[in-house]
């Protein structure tokens, strides 16, 4: 799976490293779960936004887009904790993939 990053310029070096690490881990788990139906050259676009905050906490939002034959999986999540954000994003991506592959294989 090829990961295309967007929005990294808004992050500091520590945040970039953490974001890339979590994205890679999440995509590897997703790819291993769906390896029988995903092509290795599939590209996923991951866009992170860092929202300005008045206080000490920073809110992040991530949008992931995975183009597939006859459909595009697109999920979004936001949270104050980047670890929780990716765990929930991964769950949403899995749910969308399950719906897609269930419908896609039902049509065949």
C-alpha cells in the first residue's frame, strides 16, 4: 500500500514522526486484513489538519481516502488525542471496507 501524505507542513517534527508512524501502523494492519482483495499498488491518501486552539490542547482531524474499483472509501475522524483518533479512524476504515467488499462480491 502506498501512503500519500497531506498536511504535514502544519506539524512540528515530533508530530510528523508520530503521525507517519501511526499512519504506517494503521495502513499495515488494514492491508494485512484485506490483503486477499487489495492490490499491493493501491494508494491511500491521508490528510491531517491541526486545528488551532485557545488553550493548551490541540485538536487534530484526519481524512483518509482509498480509491477502489467502482467505489471510493473515505473516512474522517477528529480528536484531541492522536492515538485515539487513529484507532477510531482504522475502525471506520474497516467498517467501510467490509460494506464495500460485501456489496462488491454480492454483485459478482
